């Protein structure tokens, strides 16, 4: 990757919206000022103009659940293929050797891949480690956040198991971590761990982001989580929730009402849970994806992310919100529009970030993808992208394809949509 200076952008010309309309967009500082039919006069603001003919623009991607400290450790660990328990064992054996600079290097590489894909906000968990120096990962990711300030927003969640002392959570929060996290369903006493984590977040007055019920038939903590945080004022989210995918519809409907009343955002993580769950099944392997369609219909805030990338929890992954969106369509049965929402505006919503997108008054965190339509963007996920964070150009990828075919690529199979805003 080569560097581009983060220049201020005043206007985007000739770009397509998901409605099909081709428009010009005026930016003013870190906000979208106006969206008008292509070729119309635009208000005069400071910055450069980008011609985005042939691109589709949406709100920037947001990754609501990453593990940058673990990412890209697969090749160093060479773990066996397997389920969540095996992945945890592999990671914990490696974690005793963790080095701060090496962790920073892997995390930086993953974050910059995400940025090139159009992800300008990342919420990452960071392990509170066992041993004499539990904050190695925390220090690495705080450094990363400082390095990438101005290019992307990074939030940190302290991920600690039931044997991690409260004092270590406090030290992590004092060192710059933003939220309390954990995985109560993995504890010997899940409800006791849940209560401890909620009490910690309340005492420190910070948000909560819990790994929740990441098993198909194990502990069920989501209802207790919902009851405990109803009426609270800090952002709270539940990641994974794969157990919901196994619930009868009537039970899910009752639980969804409690989740909505508690205002907990549910984050599905399709690629990692497709990998981690179902190893015990010899046939009819379950998909293990939180049922976002039914939750959304019940009024629950929903989002989706990738979770792990190239580590013992997931050997693959492209650091691309459009990969997550594609999986939500094929494995999660969401329409492409709802899938795109889950990885852009929905993800920002559960993270408590300001609204972004090609809408007047919204934050100018935008990604333009070379595509004729939203469906094309989700399906082909062209790497040809232009990424804006707070109105500044922070990444541009230009793909060059040479082919021996006698027709030019990409092949256009239909006429363009009308050039009007709608
Ligand atoms: Zn996770």
C-alpha cells in the first residue's frame, strides 16, 4: 500500500446512490452539505473534487466486532482446524508469548486492510491476558488508535474471562480502553460472570459489549442481560447470539421483545460463526448466525461484522464489510439492502456513532465502490474503492485488469438508471 495524503474533499461528481440515482454531493468539512442531480450547481466549499462516475456510494463500513490483537496470527500459530474450544486453547497457548510490537504490526495490517475496504470505524475487543503483564494487547491497540487518528475511529473493548481480576479491568480502562467486555456463556457460572461485568461497567460508567451465547445449546444469558440493563443510559451490545438461531419462533419472539425493551444491539458475525459452530454435526450442519431478519422485524437494533480474521477462530476473511454483507444474503437470508445496512448504518447505530452516509447533514464517512447497483456492490465487491473519513480522502484503491478477451471489461449488461436524484 502506498500513502495518499488525507486531502479535504469538497465535492463528489457523478456518483450513484443505492436508489439508482446519479448525483453530485457537496461536502462541508466533515459533513455532507447537499446531494443534487448530477450536473447541478453545487455550493462552494473548500477542498478537491472527485469524479466518481461508475461508482456507487454508501455510508462507510463499520466493523462492530473485531479482534485486532488476535488477527493474522494463524500462520504463526498453525492451529488445528476446529471449534470454539479448540480455537481458545490454541490462542491461549500463543498468548503467553505475545509481544507488544508484533501485536501492533498484525493489528495495523488488519486495520489498514479494513480502511482500504471502506471501513472507517472499528470496535475491537482486546484480551486481558493471564500472567504478569495482562495489558500487552491493550498497549498495542492504544498505540494503533493513536497512529491511525484522523484516518479511522477505533474503539477498544476489554475482553476478560471470569478469573481476570477487577483491578485488571480497571487498569485497562485507565489505559484508554472504552468499554467492558467478556464472554459470560463460557464461565462456569455464566450469570455470576454476567452480573460482575455489568456491575463493572456501571461502576466505571462505560458501555458494555458482551460475547453472548456463542453456542448452539449451551448457556442462555441474553434474557438476564436484557433484564439487567433495561433503562440504563450507556450503549450495550450482544455479539454472536448464535443460540437464537436454534430457538423456536415463539420463544424467539418473546426474547426479541425483551432485547428491544432493553435496547441491546445484536451483532451477527457470520463468517466466524459459520467456521466455529457445527463441527459436531455429521449432517444438517447448522448455520449458527443470529437471525437478524426476525430481530429486525421485531424492532431490535441489528448489525453485523466479521469478528476474527486469519487467526485460530477463523482461518479466512477479507477485512471487507461487503464480504460480511454477502454472507448475510446467502447464509443469513437478508435482502442485499438490509445486509448493507447491517454493515454500515446499522453497525454505526449499535456503536453509538453519528449517522453517516450520502444524506445532507450526515457525517461524511463514505465509501464509493465501482458498481452499477447495490446488488453489484454486494456480489462483486470490487476492490476499486474511494474512502472518505470525516470528509477527507483516506484511501483509494485502483484496480487494473488486463485480459485477452476481445471485449472490454466490465461487460455492461443493461442501461444505466435515470440521472436524477430521488
Ligand atoms: Zn469476538
